[in-house]
C-alpha cells in the first residue's frame, strides 16, 4: 500500500511539473489549452490546476479586452504566481547558513544569510534556517505553499549513500551521518516537499560549472578553501560522486609526508596547510598574530612579509595538488573558490603558476585556471540545481534522498528576479 501511495504521489508530482512547465514556457493558458499542451485529460488537468491554485503555485488572471469583447464567457486563464517559491536551496556553511528561493520561472526571488554558532546542534541550525526563510517570506512577499523540493548543502565529508567516514585509524566518526539525518528529518517535518542533501562544496562546484564561467563547463575541477577544504569534479559532462559517494575530498590528499596531523587521521594533508585555521596558525607561528580572515586579508593587502610568504606557500601546495589531479583527469577548467581564495587572490595566482609547472608540456591539455566568480551563496545555488536536475551535468547524479522526478533536458536559469 505504501509503495502504491508513493507511486501515485510521484505521478501526480510529475503531472504538476508538466503543467508548471507549460505555464513557464508559454505564459497564460486556459485549462483546455493546458490539457492540450501537456497531454492530460481535462479531468486530470482540472484536478491538478485546482490543487496548484489552492497551494498558490498558479493564479487566475482576468481576461483582456479582446477576450471580453468576444462572444460567450471567456475561459479563465492561469499563470504562475510570481510570489510562489518553487525550490529552496540551503547551504550550511561554517558559522553561516545561506538560502535562495527560486520561483517557477527558475529565477531567484529571495536570498539571505544568517549566522549560527559553530558548536550549535544541527536541530538549532535548522531552526535558524527556518527563521531565515520566514524573514525572506515577509521581506520579499514570497510563500512556500507550492514547493517542489528543497536542496541542502552539508559541510564536511558526506556521502549520499549513507556510508560513514573513517576519521582516525581506530575509530569511526558518525557525526556527519547523524547531522545529515537530523537535517533531513527537520526539513521533511517542516515542509511537504522532497528534501535532497549533499556535500556543499560539491554543490558549489556544480554551480560554478553551470553559471560561473562564460559558458557551462562539462569538465571542471573545483576546490573550496574555507575552514576546511572540499571540492567537486565535473568530468565527461557529469557531476561525479564516486563509487562510495565521497568524490571531491581534495583536502585530504597528502602534501607533506611529515606534516601536521589531520583530522582524517593522516599527516600533512592539504587541509593542514591551506585551510583558514591552518594559515592563521602558520602566520602566528612565524610571528604575525592575526585573529581572523579579515585581519589576514588586511595584512596581505598591506604587503605584510609573513602573511605574503605563507599565502604564496599555500598557493604552491594548492597548485601542486590540483596540477597532479589535472594531469590525471585533464579538466578544461580549474576553479579555486571559498572565503580564503576570495580574501587572498595571490593564492590563485601562485596556484596557477604551480599548476602550469605540474602539467605535461602539451598545449592542448592546459586548463583554464580561475578564481570562483559566484558569491557566497554558490552552495545554495548548487543545491537548487541538484533539486531541479535540469542540467546534463546531473545525468548520473544521485543525492540523498533522490525522490524527485528527474528531468535533464533543459538547462536551469538561475538569475535574480527584477520584480
């Protein structure tokens, strides 16, 4: 019985999406026109549109003058409700949660950010995200009655298949799985829509591949430099998750065999060199005590010799790792993002030189190396794309859970609405 109900809900949601797509592409339509366009019976179309009106996904518009002048009573015409949030993207970054709300025309109609304590429980972070969404609702006059899905970006190593990451040689850390499970439960209970979750750095890489360059990229290597390190791989036109779901954990590639202990249980990982805490600690060790990233940025801009030297060494390490990966994977683009890269552009410049050194001397195999161009809500944007699943990059992509219907035919167009 449960399987039958699930199948019925999936079919109904598919019908709803077909109706919404017709209105998105063609504008105002009568119920008869919708029925003809989407290939549904008039009875089914009437049922679907009635529910969409009740949820305020679509609204009835008055007939124009030409229609009123004709014979008979003009048919009601339906259009998308411009204030209806269709998809929500959330990125639980370090100490901050970013949210974007997308309407049925796939434009961002609301976006915002809120802070939370880095030691707060996941249920508390979820409540802060809910408060942020309530604030966006009132500020931008949007509503969530027509939600088609919610995408969540989860920080740290995470696999959609639910596997647990081994952190340390003799223990297994379940915090990532438990945290993801708590978030899924909180959002599922709060909203009557499918909820998808994945690693936020991977989603940021997806967003960069779709919107970050002049054209969408089917071959991209992405690295995010933040409190920790994460990444994403777009290869052969597909966002890769890997055999176990952990593809993109670039931060745990060993750079210095005799380096510092890493939280993964190894030593000398790139994260122990190129994360924000690692950079600040190295500056302090050399005599430049900088309390936070803003202070580091100021020191670098003022030419502080210690900060400059440390950041250039970070760029060398980043370039060495990315250059090695590029030699093996041959991406068309290498993108370096995250708050550390934004605060210290010299990292990207130095990494570009190191990557060039590491690559084989084949001109055709030289990737474009650039800084990320999207803002801090890149992970939230990627979460929206993963829910909409309308990019060929997501052809074999699986998020957790993957309960929404798949459509990889049309590219998503995430632009901020001007209304």
